[in-house]
């Protein structure tokens, strides 16, 4: 199951490849809300500092 950040990175990759898509603006219908990002942060894997 892909999470919020997986979906964002996949779309950025498609855009960079020339798909013609655009990222939704903050607050637009269907765009992730602040609540969505807070929820994703709870389940995110912690990255080790080097």
C-alpha cells in the first residue's frame, strides 16, 4: 500500500518525465490537507542521521 509521500514522489517523477500533470495547489479540492500530513508523519519510518 503506497502512502502519502510515496504518491507525492511518484507524481513528481512522472512530472519530471514529461507527463504534463501538475501538482495540486495547497487548499485545492483533492489536495492533501495538513491533517493528512500529520497522520502520515505518525506512520513514517524514522531516518537515521549520519
